[in-house]
C-alpha cells in the first residue's frame, strides 16, 4: 500500500540541512512501491498545522539535486514547538486531519533536540491513537549537542568555517600587531554548548598557540582571562579570542550582566563588544567580529564529510521507513577515527528528544582556554574535504524551487 | 650594474597583498642582470628605518610560490607614515643609510593612498639629493579608493566574499523569517568610502531586492531608513541591511553619536549593534554580524581576477623598474567590460598619494539604498573566478617563511 511522505525542517537552519532534504527526496523516488508523493511542509510543524504543503512532484529534479549544495532551509523552518496533547488537543486533531487528508504515511522531521521532541510527541500520539504513521527524525544542528550520534549534520561545516577563518585572520593579526591590533575577538554561536568555540582550536596545531577559547561550559573570570591574554600577547605579540555567545559570568549570560561590575553599563547585546571593552581597557588595541548567521550559512566552505553525512541521514531516514522502522532518529556511529569511518543507525526519539549535551570535560584543556588532543581527534575528521557549490558569474548558484502548494482540502486553522 | 631590491608592505593587509609580493619576488629572479638580492622590510617603512630586512634568497621557492594564496602580510605591515624631510631629517638620513648599506637600488612599496604618499616622499627626497634609487608603488587596498586605477588589488576578493556571504545568509533569513528573524544587519569595513557595502548589491539581481545598503557617502536618516525597511519587509518578509562602518549621521560617524537622540546612550562602538537597536525598537526581530578582519583575510573565497591582478601588479612593478621607470605606481587600466580585459600602466606617485575616492554618484541608486546598473557593470568583472588555496586535513595551507634577517650593518635607530 503506497502512502505519501511529508518532510519538514525545524529550528535554526544550517549550510547542509537541504542536503538532508535532497537525500530524503531523491531516495524516496527509488521506492515507488513504498512511497507516493513527497510533500514538504512550509516552516516545519507550522506548515503541517496550516496545511501549507509544497508538492515536490512538480519540482525539476535538477533543482532538487541542487539542494545538496544550497544553504538555508528551502521550505522554511520554524522556531515553534507543539503543545502537549492534554493542553493542545486541537493541534493533534489537526495534525491527524492533515495527515489523513493528504494520505501521509511517513513524516520526516529534520531538526535538533527540540525538534526531536516535537517528532516524539507526534509519534507518541500516533501510537496512542492507533494511527498508521511512520515518524523518523533526521538530525540537524550546528550546536553538535544531540545525544547518541557521533555528530549532527551542520556542525562539521561550521567548525570548518570557524577554524579556516581563524587561521586566515591570524595571519592578518600577525602582520598588523607590531603597530596596530594585538587582540582579535570572535563571537560564535552556542547558547549552552561551546562546540563552535572549541572548533577554533583546530586552526592551530599544538597547545602553545596564540588562541584563547571561551566556552559556554567554563565560567568566565575576567581577571584570569586577562592574565592568560597577557601571557599570550607577551609570547606571540598577538592573540585571537573565540567566545561562545552563551558565555556565563556570575551565573548569568555575560551579555545580560548589565550594570555589572565587570562591564560597567547597559549594553545593546553582543558578547564580542563587551569582551573588546575589557581588553581595550587592559591596554590592547582590539578588533572584534560577530559571525552570526554567516557561520551557519557559509555553504561555500562546507565540510565534504558533513555534506555527505547530511545527505546520507536523509537517505537513511527513507530506508528506515521503507523497512518499517518508526519513532526513531537517524544517528551517526563512528567506527574508526583514522581513517574516519562511520555508519548510520537508529535511536529512539525519546532518547534524543530535548537533550542538549555540552562539550565533555575531557575535551577542555585544564586551563579552560583551549581544547585537548582528544577533542582534536574527535573534531578533525568532521571538517575533512571541500564541497564547493558551483559558481556562476563570480557567485554561488543555489536551487530555485517552484514551491507550489498542493491544494488545501481542509478549512483554515489558526495556530 | 646590479643592485638589490627592497620590498615592503604597508597599511591594512588584504587576502592578496602576498600575491603581489609573490609577483615581485618571482619576477625579480628573471632579471639577474638587473637585480641582485630581494629583501623584504619587516613592517613596512618601519623595518627599513630599523634595518630589519628579511633576506628572501634563503627562502624555499615553493614557499614563495605559496605566497600567492596566503592572506595577511607575510613580512608584517605597519600603520605608520614617515614625517617630512623638514621636520624629520633624521628619518630620511637613516633611509639613505639603510639603502646604501644594503645596496638597495629599487624600493617597492605595496599599499594604499597613504602608503603611496610615503613612497612619494621617499622618491622626492631621492630626486632632490641625487640618490640613484628607483621607487615603484604597488597598489593595494580593500577600500577601492585609489585614484587612476580601475580597481585596487584586495577589493575584488572582499567584494566577492561580501556578495557571496549575503547571498548565502539571505537563504537563511528567508527560511526563518516566518517565526523568527526578519532583519539581518551586516557591518562591513569602509571608513570613508562605501565600496564594500556597495558590493553587497551584487548578491541579488535587479532593483527590487530584499536588501538595503547604507553607504558612507549617504547621510544616514533613521526615519527614512525605517520607512524603506518597512517596505522591504512588507514585500519580501525579510530584509538584509549592509552598512559601511563609516556611516554618518548629523555630520559625524554614527558610532560616535553617543548620547544622541538617535541611539539613546553611550555605546561600545560597532555600528551593527546600533542599527540593530533601531530596528528592534521598530519591532523587527533582528540578527547582526560584523565581518571585520574576516572580510579582508578570507583568502578561501578570493576572486581569481583579483589574485591575478595582485600578482600582475607586483610583476609589473619589477618590469617597470627594469625598464628604468621610477616614481610611479602600477595602475590597472580597463580596456573592456564584457569580457573584462585589462592592462597595466604606470601613474606618477604624486597623482595617487593620499587620495581617497568615494563611490561615484552614478553608482548609487536614486533612493540612496542600493547600487545602479553602472555599479554592477563596474564591479561584477572584479569578482569573477575562484582561486581556492590548497586544503590539507580540512584546512587551507599557507606559506611558512623562514623570515631570516640579513645581518644589520648600522647602529640601531629609534623610531
């Protein structure tokens, strides 16, 4: 019996989430005896509730193939979770209506820990109500904080972007430090986990490098930081500081430490300018940068391993569904460090839903300002290989989809 | 009669200034009957005064070749100008001593308008004192504000980086705007000229795009900006704002408009957070980024045209010197737009020294928030082609020089 597929993207997008979409869509086509049409919800679960479903059968396969190298979220993503069946029964009733109206037999939800919670809720509801719905999670997050998977597609590319950019900028700083800037501060994403800051450690080899990493896992102590910075500048002439946006001091986000003793007065937000004030007050000419969305959309510098894993996770989700598996998330298993070998596996959605893992203690150098060799061994395989998108007329060319809704069959629904 | 060459880098470095160095060094080797050793001063004119000269004859030619794809300034750069012969006669006497001590017959100075003033001063002094010294300027600046040259090596690569990054991030924003961020603000370099902000215009085709450019050339008017932003968000659902750091309001840098009516209270510096406050107060969820040094060191995304021009300018400087030309800067002449064709020429140092050209009015759209087709025709050729550095183990590999001083022959000199 052939039913349709519904795929949706959720949470902050990445440089490779569309590669997972590509894996889902292209693989589904290989199982015509199992799957009918592939729909994509606009803006994740929101589009399901609103019955805004793109019919991907009208898309040019060449454009679908281009999703593999297109950053962003081609169908729109959302920062929204559904309620519980107890408090929001109308949402679940609506989901069932939409699934039935469009003969959805398989639901793929592509996201991080929060999105896996949404998928788990849908799966639980389906089981409790005897609904014949396959639910498979496809992992995605630049934060690398998903449990039970070697890494999350999205992280490797950001790690490569940050390590490359830091290596490049370090040459700029080395050239200018004699008469100008001595400290360069980069703020990277990471509210609760310092993985992206940690990735900067790959830019240099060895421990004795002109780099200080400020991870979200380590309480920020200004005096200890300035002492370490002083040592680095004395030794190398300059220093790069890479800080996770979620850096904490005195038990709260440094960026919220308004009117604090440390930073003096109210700020507009942004950790990098706060740290820059600190280092300037300490006498160092300082430049600072905030990568923000660039780090997660820089598809021009993606890791080939990351792209391959993202695509493979999408493809494996379809294979799992074809084999009758449900209520699981695709997970990456590392079978060898050197060479980096991995396979795909399935873990129950409940085991990964809403869990955020920090950088483990054994990956953080004793002084708290760097990474260990173990961290390097773990991360280095994830940034291997280049996978440039095609360029035309000097700029990368990305997929352009028609994004045509399948006709709605239900009355509108207010979310 | 064979004399030695002294090459030096000055001002803010770029992703391709070392390609010019490579052009100088490799070309000088082809004229053994004209030139002896090639020395490079550490940190520009400062290293000349200090007699800190690297002897490049000890370097591995393979590493010299790698300079072509190495960002930063391999010999160190400086933010320093020399005085005039009247007020600082000791500096000029010292320069002559150093040139004579190391048998320097040719001095190549690689920099922007300010650096060309330094070169011009040295040239004028040499002429006035009958010193047999050839002085050639090699153009370099990301700001694209040098006169009498089609462009400045360094600009094309930053323009490509900004246009690519904006195109990528626009897909992120398009995916998230439904439930999250609607405005993304990028602060780019450009104290006095808005060329880098203008380059963002290449990210999209046509006029009707979700992009507002804030160039240094156009006085910033908050209400007019917010009205334009409102229109963009209403039409597209989101908008990217790219602002030159030198944006002016009420006759001063916006970033210095402390306690102003516009921005409320004192800030730490940084235009992007100021603009983000404005757009958030107007009700838009906003993200912001500051590229800072990344934009000028992102060699992984350089324009091939830019790299070729940088190398060719270095090579041409040597050819000009070999032909007996002096007191000139190498300039790029555009001979055709499509296909982009260019040749190299020489302009007198006095014609380019200390001149900073803004973006011409005909390149700025009537509403002040975008670029014209003429600007597009001018800039698009400059970002053509990719020229990736080699990657090893996931990261770009750059030149590693020995940087060995030639023995000093003079007493120390305090600068």
